[in-house]
């Protein structure tokens, strides 16, 4: 089982002006976090695309390229690239380049995204949100399959027998599709033969089990090889030496961020009672001591039999030293224990 992390590169905002603070420092910290994740043996690190003052991750590809030059084994992926407002050819070129720099460790994780700021910024019509994504995903897969491409669609200019360079080290470079709770998206992902990245950031994870089962059923119906369906669970989490210390560090930034973003969508404030409920064994938040986190990951593996687990440690700005310690615990204590249990066949799935 692969274990990794993802980040939106959270930063502080000036409360008086709404301007982004500490972007340069936060960028340096991110690269140190990825470098440490590589050193402690984690498998994957993702950087999410967001176009907001509270994140420094509007351009994941150069961040991941910089990380590629400082690491040796960890796989590097956007989490996600908002494909509906991107040019799929350019996305392929960017991550093919990251793949060349990294020696074959890049991936692409494509999704619709949980925010829509990129659409008015780059011009695509939000009315075409779903249709544009589906069409552009197929173009991305076409470009991945062959260096010379002809294409005619609705949401992008046609391409007539043009070559797309550079080509990546990996042939093909992995493309994951990230989804929330849409059965239609899950079915389409399986039909296309793509690995599934399922975001579970609230509520009870067992509610998502039917989606994973639907994915595997659709995979079989499409005639893909039985053992090649892959599932990643992407969740919020944090680690410290004890459950109490993890809560002490993570609760305030988590609650502030979730309340602020939720307020933009008409939701109420995030409470300590909600946070504590998410930390329970049947909740979505993977937070606590290494022992608690191990238990929670193994419990989810019983539900999903998934191949990959990615945690977002910084849901809101957290002190860099605390993030580094969480990465160290995740890589040196949690990851070996989970791999041992899953590899020994002691966990259902």
C-alpha cells in the first residue's frame, strides 16, 4: 500500500487587506516538506491547484519540478489539476517535463476541483463545467497515447496532425481521476481504465464504500484486467506524539479554514464538537498519535481495500516544525506499520 501526502501550500492572509502573506517562505517550506517525505520513505506527494489568497499553489507544475530536483524516489503529482479551465496539451507538456526532471516519477491527477476561481480567471464558461472537463480529459488521454495528434472538439480549438513534445520517461505517464461523490464520475473513470482518487474529507467513510464497489464493478464490465483497478483515498489528517498534542496543533487552523471556506458557501461555523466527531474511529479525519492514525488507516483499508492513502496535513497554516515532525512520524512509524499489516494479509480487502 502506498502512503503519501498532499498540500495546497496554505498561507496566512492579512486580515486588513485580504492579501497573501509569506508566499516566499511558504514555498521554501513546501520544498523542505517534500524533501523530508522522500527521505523518510513516503511514496507520493501532491500539490493542489488553487487560485486564492490563502494558497500558494496556483501553479503546481513548477513547484513539483523544483521538488523533483531535490528528491530521488517519491512520486510527484498535482492534487488536482483543474482540467476544465486548463489546456490538456499544456498539462501534458508540463508533467512530461516534471517526469523528465524526476527520472520517471511524475503523475497527473485530473479533476473538476472544489473551487471555481480558475474559470473567470482563464475564461472558460462555468455553464460548460462538466462537459468541458470530460472532453478535455479525453484529449489529455489522446495526447498521452501518441505523440502526433488530430483532435476536434467543442471546448478547444481543433488539432490537425500535430506532434506534442516532450514525451515523458514513463510510457504512459499515470493519469488519475479525482472525484468527490458522483457515481457518474466514478463509472466514467472505470470505463476509461483510469485509477480513481476519492476525496473523503468529512462524514463517515463507510458511506463511500458503494462508490468504490461501483468503480470496481464498472471496471470489470469495461473488460479491463481484474487486478489493475487502483483506488486512492485522499483525506485530511495530522500527526503528533499524542492524540492531545495533534488536536492542540491542528484544531485552531483547521476550524478557522473550514469556517472561512464554509462561510463562502453558506455553511455554519466549524465547531469543536464537529472536529471531535471527525476524529472518532468512524470519522473522516485521520488525526492523532501514530497508533491512532495506523488504526484509522487500517480501518479504512478494511472498508475499501485501497492501494494508496494521501493525507493533507495542513488544513490551514501550521507551524513548519510541527508539519515536519508529522511527516517524520508518518514516514518512520505509520507507513512501515501499515505496509506490514496490509502486506501480511491481516487486513480485509
